[in-house]
C-alpha cells in the first residue's frame, strides 16, 4: 500500500461546518500519567504532513555537526512542492529524483519516538507555513520559531473555547489562524457578553507534542489538532472514491 493510501485510510473528512461553541472550558488540576503513545498517535493521525523522498520512499536528509541527520516535514503541501521546484532549479540531478510524499503526523511521531532510542538516527524538523508564521508574529511578538498553533480563550479566567465533536467537548488547536477567527466570531455572536474577553493564543506544535508525552493536565485529553484549510482540501481531493452499487 502506498503512503498516500495509508494516510487516507486513517483520516476522516473534517470541517468546521456544524461545529458549535459550547462554553469556555477551564483547565482542571487533575494530574494524569503520561498519555499512552497509541492515544497520542490517534490524535495526530488526521493531520497530513509532507516529506521529500526519493523513488524508494527514503526521506531527503541534510546532515550537519550540530543536529546530525535531519529530514524536513512540511506542514503545507504547497511549501513542500515549492521546495522541490527550487531544488530542481538549484540541483537538477537531485531534484528529478525526489517527490513530495504525504504521511500522517501520527506516523512521523511514531518514527520520531523510535528514532530517539537509536544512535545516529534521523531527526525530523517541522517546517511551518510561512503565512501562518507571519500571522503568529502579529498575534504574539514573543513567538520566534516552531510550527504555530492557534487556540482561543475567553472569560474572566480565560478558559479555552470548546466545540462539540462526536458528542464530546474538545479544545481545537488550529494550524490556520483564519479558522480560529471563524470560531471566535461564532462564539462572540452566541456569547456577546464575553466578546470583549476573547483572546487568541499562539503555542507551538513541538511544545504540544512534548506536553502530550508528559501528560500533566486533564486538558491534554481534550486537545484536538485541527487541519488547515489547505490540508482539508487535500484530504477531500484524495479521499478514496466509493464505487456505486452494481445494478
């Protein structure tokens, strides 16, 4: 099975349509043991990311003395395609040997955890969308690096805004700033008395992944990473076609 089919068999069509803002959810003080790896992987599976690989599927690796072997993982397919096009111009021989390969963030996380136990293993470096980096800098001048995620808070105690997903209250962390703005606008209309208290916070994906592994707060079980609009369009365009029933 190809990597693309492997990914698409694991993700579901996701959309903000029908999402309802229920309330502000305040973090609890309940402490948990670290989340099991399989639980973390399930949280990450719906997110497609994009690697650069050769015809055999081996990732394109850069080596340096400081970080060792590093493979880039692009959050944006468009950015990954742009990288390959630039590579074809600067190094045509190498450029024609590589391609953009979609995988799930869950698969990358599993590989990263396995590699951490090995000597001289490949490290994965996440490459954020430049557009979202620019948005993150506007919202938080302390943001410096990493893949930005956007989450909304409101109320006197700045509780996280939640939505209903599969009959459960979850806290969406968005890769796309425009999507969190949609959630905020919906919340302001339904809770006008709290509109002035709404704030959008910028956190980084790498920090969330570390937090999920440490499992120090009940809030972590409620976190849902929400694919960007670009990723949702990719998933829809590559969704397996269901065959019409034979007559």
